[in-house]
C-alpha cells in the first residue's frame, strides 16, 4: 500500500523561504505583474514540492 504524504510533510522552512524568494524576485524583475500571476507561481512551486519523490 502506497503511503500518502501531505504537502506539510515536504514543505520545510528552507523550501518555504525559497518559494518566497523566488516569488519576490519574479515580482521585482517584472515592470508590471498581476497578483494572480504571483499566486499561480507560488501554487506551481508548492505543487512541484508535493510531486517531488524525495
């Protein structure tokens, strides 16, 4: 039986800081960016962590 892991099992403080930093950098690199685009970026990064097989 496959063990189900939640995102909270994989989202370490370091990973959370990386997500925040990546989002901040994206927001500062673009002259104009929608909040919805930043939220989508965060969502994708969190989903990538959840999908990580480590």
